[in-house]
C-alpha cells in the first residue's frame, strides 16, 4: 500500500467517524426531496418523448 492509498483511507475513515444516522424527520425530508426530483425528471422526459413522437406527425 502506497502513501497515497493510506492518505485516502484516512480521509474515508475521518468522514465515516463524522457521519451519523439521520433522524426520522431528516430521513423523511430527504426521501420527499429525492422522490420529487425523480418525478420531475420523469415528467420532463415524458414531455420530451411526447414532443418528439407526436409533434413531427402533426407538422406534415
């Protein structure tokens, strides 16, 4: 193991020591934000799909 690898390992260990389990309220808020983001990206993708499939047929 090189010096660079041991420095990276030390950084990972330091981050893990600072990490803690989120409270129930924090977890629910994170889940809501992540779910909203997934729905928003899915909706944008669906709109793009509709535009690319339906719009060219109506132009001509």
